[in-house]
C-alpha cells in the first residue's frame, strides 16, 4: 500500500470514475469521491450571481456531515433553472441510495457547457455501476475524469508530521481556461486524514485559497461553477494549537502546487509568469498591482511575443487602483532591470532575448513606497488560446 | 470652399502634418492643429496614475486660451520622467514661437511606444517647416498622421442649425487597440466654429464622452496617453439655451460616429457587436452588465468563432456586480432569442448560423427587473489581435 499516491494515499476514501456518455462517448465524465465515515467539509464557491445548480446544492449542504462528492464533466448544469436543480438533487439522491448514506451527505459539482440540461436519467442509471467500482486505488482517475480543456490531470499530495501523528493532504484540480477575469470553471477537491474542527477548517481553507487559487488571477467571483471543497474526517480528538499551523502550512503548499499546475496548463499558454510586487503601500495595494498586470491582455500578448514591454506593465500598475508613482517605480524581468525608479534602463538586445526565452519568467515590480508584497501567477496569451475558445462550442 | 469636409470644413483652423522621422522613416508622425484665434478648450484625459508627459502638460493648460495642439505618433513620451516633460515643453515652446503665440496656448498629445525618450531636437528642428505647411485644406492629413496600428483614418463632421446660425463640429480619432480594459492610446480631437462658454463646454463634453467613447469599453482610466480635446472659438456671444441642446446633440452624434469607427477598426476584429442591456435595476447596473459582457474574453472569442454562446454572456452578467437573477434573464442575438426568463430556447442550427455570420451583431440582454438601459459597442477577438499585440514591439 506504500505505493499509493495522490488521493489514493489518504486512508478511508474510495474513488470511481466511469464513462457515462453525458455529452460525448468514450470519455470519463462521471466520478465519485466517497468517504467511509462522516466528514467535516469546507467549501469555497463562486460568488457569481448566476451560479450552477450543483453549487447551490453543495452550498446548502456544506455544513452537514459529508460522505461523498459526485462530479460530472462536459455539462455545467448552469442556467438550467428549476429542472437543473431537480436533476442535481436526483443525482445526489441516487448516489446516496447506492452508498447507503443520507441524501444530504452528498455534495455535487459540475463543469462543461452552460445552459443545457443534464441527461439525468442516463446519469442516475449509471450510478450503481459507478458506486460498484469504488476503490481506494482509483484516486488518479478522478483528476482525469473532471478535465475539460485541461491537457493534463492535476494532482498533488503532501505528508506532514505533527504532535498528533503523521497525516496527508491530497488534492486534485481542473480549470485550464484563461482563468479570471474570464475563467473556465475551476474545480478543486481535497481530502485529508487529519481531523480538523469545522470552524477551524473553514477559516484555514479560505485563508489558504486566498493565497493560492485567488493569486493566480483565478477569481472565486467569476465562473458559474467554481467550487473548492475539502473533506476531513469527523473525530472526537481534532488537531489543535501548533498542529493546526502545520496543517495550514501543508494545505497551502498543496494548494500552491495545484495553482502552479493550473497556470502551467492554461489554455494555449507557452510561459509561466510569476508576478512579484513589492514596495507597495500595503499588501492590498500590492495585490491590486499584481492582479492588474496579471490580467492585462497587452502584457500577456507581449509575453507571448517575448517582448519585454515594461511600458505595458507600468501602464497596468497605473490603472490598478493602487497608489503608484512613476518616479518610484522599478521593473525587472528575472534579474534584468528595465526600469529603475522611473528611469528606463537599456539592457542589450541579447540580455533581453535571453530573459524572455525562458519557459518560466519572474517579473518583479517595486512600487518603491512601502512594505506591501504580493505574488501572482499568470501566463501568456497565444494564438492557441483564441483558437481553443473560439472553437469550444455550444 | 464647399468641397471641404472633416476638420477642413471648420472655418478659422489650419492643419499640417509632416514626416519628422520620430521612430520610423517615411511616415507622417508630427501634426499640428492651429486656430487663427484664441479658443476655449475642454479636455478629458486618462486617469491612469502613470500618465504621459504631454497629458500632464495639456491638463495643466486646458483652462488657458488655446491656439494649437501639436501631436506626435510612434512615441508616447510616457514613463520618461523629468526629461520627457522637458521635451514636451520644448516642443510646445518651439511651436508657439513659430506660430507667434503664447507658449501656454499650445497643447500636446503623443501616442506610441512607452518608455523611450522623444528625439526632441529632431522634432524641434522640424517644427518651422511644420508650421510653414499649415493650411486649411490639410485637415484630413491629421487623422492619418496620428494613426498607430489603426488601418484607416477616422474622421467625422456634422453641421447643425440653431437660433444663432449654422455651425459645424468636426473630429478625428485614433486608437485601434483592443480598447479597455487594456487599450492602446485613444486620441480624439474636435474643433467647432460654434462658440460655447468654458463651463458649458466642460459639462457637455464630458457628458457626451461618457455616452460615446466611454461606452465602447474605451476607458478613460486606462492608457497612459488617452486624450480627448475639443476647441471652440472664444467669443463675446456664446450659444445659450436651446442652442446648447442642439450643440450637445450634434457633438454626441459626431463622437458616436467616431466611437463606431474605432470599434470597426479594432485590432484584428472581424465583427462590430452592439451590446444592448435593458430591464436592469437602473442605468448604472445596465452599464455594469454591458461593460462586463463587452470585456469578456470568452464572449469575444466565441463571437470570433461565430458561436452564439449565451452561457458566457449570462456568466459575465452574473459577475458584473449588477443585480441579476437567472430566472429573469433573457438573451437574444439579433431577433433570435436564446434565453427567455432563464429558460434556454433552442433555435435551429441554421437560424444560429445566420445570426452569427453578420458583420454587425446586436446582442440584447434583458435583466427583467427594472427600467435601466445602456448600450456598449465591442468587437470580437481574433488570431490577428494576438499577432498584432505580440509583434508590436519595444
């Protein structure tokens, strides 16, 4: 059993994924994460006012004892009205029946096309065989079964040791859209064998999401279906004190790893770009600058063109809403300084070419006015991005 | 003289444009609009905290009596610090000397690459010949000389008759970037022979800009160099009462025409898309929805792919910040309804193909909850857009 990794490494959980033919034939599209015991769950959901039926359902059940999460790809079950909600409920009901657990202990998530009703009957019919194929070894199937335009499954797990013992946190993610401000759905599911009290888990989870998934210009606000859920076993004796700090550190590391994998696989991207802002008036201002630069289409196309166009970065910083002043602004690509306190530097063409041809680039923006820092991850935008999104059709 | 059109149709103004070799040889890059008398000027400038030297200079002089505007293309004179400001001042000073008017009566505007110093000496040397070539007939040269990635010059003029007599308003514009949130510089210059008092002109101009240039997702906030200026002759007897209403109506019509021309020429665009929001809680909410949909990369790429993906539109409406509810939302492409009160309609494939193949498309979004309306213009995003912006290099 030592060879199990990813989700499968976490004791007490079983997994299954099948081809239910929801929208296409011959692809895994229906999957289930099942716990052998009641779990404490925390969830971070889209704040989009138009949100999918499974989001509404899961949000209403997130404080219950949870036994499973049923996930379908290829159809978002969003903008599907009452019928969509009834379908989501019917699917979780069938899952609960097959698992012999309470209906309200099942959460749901969907990703795919918006505005098309799920083939509910087909899915309900497939659920018994889904449940029958549950096995601890199937963990890695889930990461594959939730993919849409992702090119690789994304999975991460880390062990930690604390006063109470050895534990593991494992997670999977999908979401290869350009990510915010116009993201494709982001789905993240994490499980752990570390018992954490509900209130602690809620606080820690949202704090970690903020520093990881919300720092890749993935914005909880945006898609209709964004969902991040973590399950931790209900237990009498939960982690406390310093153990919780170790838990949080490990959870942040797993989420950061998933966040990097998401950006690495951004649709059509050729570069992973770390935007590091320092010297801002405060951390909130640093985040504003980092976000504006990360989201700038002109910056992203310049990165694709391998053009160290720091002017576009200064421009984005200027409209970010943060306090910035031209005279105090410095910008570097890697260790190559292009703007120093508002004065353009003139590195040689060779130095610039070298800096821009890396697969991973760090851009450092120093606002020169305080101690605020923030890191964002972003990617370039390529022909391929336009192609993918022009052709991903209704 | 009846054959004069555009800027040249406005009495009392003269124009010149020359090849000064600012960044490239053999292209018009330096131009001048000169008034034969003192003018009242109104200006709307970028609110970007990083703003170009000519913006700072023009903003500081906008309340003076104005005699001319000197404009250069190919270099934005932005992020150029003190030296940039000194250069802008030197250029307006030379222009004033050659025109034999006060230095502070000359405004300046620039567009082009950020962070590179202007070849100031070269420009100053070229100014006498620029001034020597001033002529009323040269109006159409200006629209051409201020272009960057624009593919066509943009000019518009309209006559109006009011109690005080017959007048004309003429304007030119450039700015073919994707426009906000990441626009290339927008420059708009208007002249009129209608005398309007400074305070009236300021109010009317900013109101008209808000309904035209600010409704094409061109955001005054964004570029470092955005500048819109209107000149009206100083006079003892200015337009009053209903005459001002006719003036405002005409000005809005000219600005709207320029705005449409800007979107039609958006970089790499293949479609002109009118986003009409109605039924919002109020006009402010309608604007939020229209702006979010207009700026959505996923909507824009779907339009390029001729995919009537109303799900992406609903999604953008949901995160716009406006009050929206799935159950009350309706979306149409042209007269083809795709979503009616939250219920997906299923027009035939042929109907959808027909609706999407038009060069101009109107998308109507009915929020179904009030009387708020707003119109935005946008365009699709194509491979060509990425190409242009990846290759427009430092």
